[in-house]
C-alpha cells in the first residue's frame, strides 16, 4: 500500500466516522452503499430500527457482492439479542426473512449461504400459505 492509498483510506474512514456520528436516519442513503466497510456502518444502520430495513433490503440488489454481504450481515445484526426488540414486529420479521432467503439463494460463497441459513433459523416459523408484502416486493423485482 502506498502513502497515497493510506491517506485515502484514513480520509475515507474519517468520512464514514463523521457520517456515523451524525446519528441521523437521513444519513442512511450515504451509509448503506458502504455496508461492505464493516461494523461501523452496519451497526449504525441497524440502530435506526425499522427505518433502515427497506434500504438494507435494497442493498441486497447491489451489483457488488461485498455490499450484498454487508446487507446480509446487517439483517443478521437485526436479529442479534441487542437489536431484536427493534425488529420484533411481524412486518419487520417478514422482510428480514425475505432478505435472508434472497441472500441464501444468491450468495456466491458457501460461508454467506450458511450465515443466511443461520439467520433464518432465528426467525419464528411462518404459515406456508402466507404471502406478504415482503414476498410481493421480491416477486415484483424478479418480473
């Protein structure tokens, strides 16, 4: 890594840290394309609760596999004990299930498939005939 690369990396880290420190849900649009930057972005997005859910799900459709992986990790973080209360409603859980199902079916790496599978196990079971808004959104995107 050259000195210029190190300086850019430090600058980028400082920008992400500054946006994170705003603690403003309006910053989601700036943060979410950088879900692949790590836990600082993932944790801040998750801290906004259900407001972050639809933008995180949209990131699942990024052409960048690293951003898709970051979105998967964000969905998993939503199910972590520290955050699950924010996402315990039926709609949020349905959307998380839809996102993890997509992650499981599109993951390029076996590790990411297994992470999505592990997250799906954490969700309460659904009625097989249930068809909800999250399912409809995924179906519409495939059309």
